[in-house]
């Protein structure tokens, strides 16, 4: 898949889950090259963590500005990329 397509998919999914920016929680975006699924981890009230799919670091970096502009406040972006066998 193309990076732009994956970023647009993430944006579309978040717009579906959080249709109203006023009611959306603040987000912390976490991209990880080894993660294969998208899910939310409840942290504290009003804050969710979104982990991205494979190539997630690039996907959340690509999508971050649009997420912040139209979906929810982004409190932070973390990119974790570990090369298998190098850690």
C-alpha cells in the first residue's frame, strides 16, 4: 500500500469513530513498524493512544497535521522503529 493511502485510511477511520471534533478525546499517535493492527489504549480520562499499522511511524507522521486540523487535538506523536534482529 502507498503511504498516502494508509494515512487517508487512518484519517477516515478516525473521522468515523470521532465524527464531532468537539467530542473527540485528545490523542497521542504512536507509530511502530512492527505493529499490524490499529487499536486504542485507554490511558487517562479524555486521552486515547492510537497505534498505527505496519509502517505506522510514517503513517502517523503523514496524517498528524490533518488529524489535528479536522479530527482531534494531538498531544504527541511517537515513532518507534526497531529493525528485527538489531534490538
